[in-house]
C-alpha cells in the first residue's frame, strides 16, 4: 500500500482519534497533518511494520503528549465539535438537545484533566486497549496507567457532582 492510499483510507479514523484526544477539531487537524507529513518521509520503514496504522496512531498520541502543544490544552472548545458527532461515539439519546448538553458537559470535564490522564482514558475507552498496552504506549508501568485512570475518573465524577449541585442550586 502506498502512503497516499494509506492516508486516504485512514484519515477520517485518525482525525476522530485526534479529536477525542485533543478535544478540538482544529488542533486535531494540525496534529494529524504534522504526523502524516513525518510519516510520509518514513513511509518505507512504517509500511514494513506489523501494523502501519498502529504505528501512525502512536505517532498521533506522541504528538498530542508533546510539550510543544501544551498551550493548546488549557481550553477545550466544545462549540462545533461534539462527542455525539463522532461516528464511533454515538449514543442512543432520545432528545438531541439532551445529547448535545451532555456531550458539551463531558468535553468540559475532560478539559480539566491532565494530558496523560486524558490520554489514558481515550486509550482505554475509545481505543479499547488494555492497561499493559497503554503502559507500553506511554512508556510507564501498568500501575501508573491504573493510577492515572483512577485519578481521572475521580476528577470526572467530582466535577459531575459539582455540576449537579450547581444546577440544583439554580432551580
């Protein structure tokens, strides 16, 4: 398979993956564009690997975790890109407006997480990877992965609880 064929076939999937990681469509496009530019230069070596797609996805993850892009993770903009818009993440919400509100709330809660915690949750729940695989990708121990996941989920639960309390106080 040529690089052009790979890029055309996998671009939508790579963009969805990057959007879930970054929480921002424009930043996700930047990440994927940069990764694909580097992948094209190394395509001969990448295409000989067992799984070129896994290799490129790892490049996307590394680019997301890169310090060069840390400024972009201070704010996640939910406008224009909602979790329910992603093909792989569609839920069965009966009322579209409720789904949009829930997706926006989820994006805002995810924005409060650190990059590694967010990456662990995306790799665990979006990519469906095991802790050992996540640890290998992040270069840490499986116990560290479980610690990141535990802290991230605790943070998400606390922020959800605070939102609920705030909403009850308003009504």
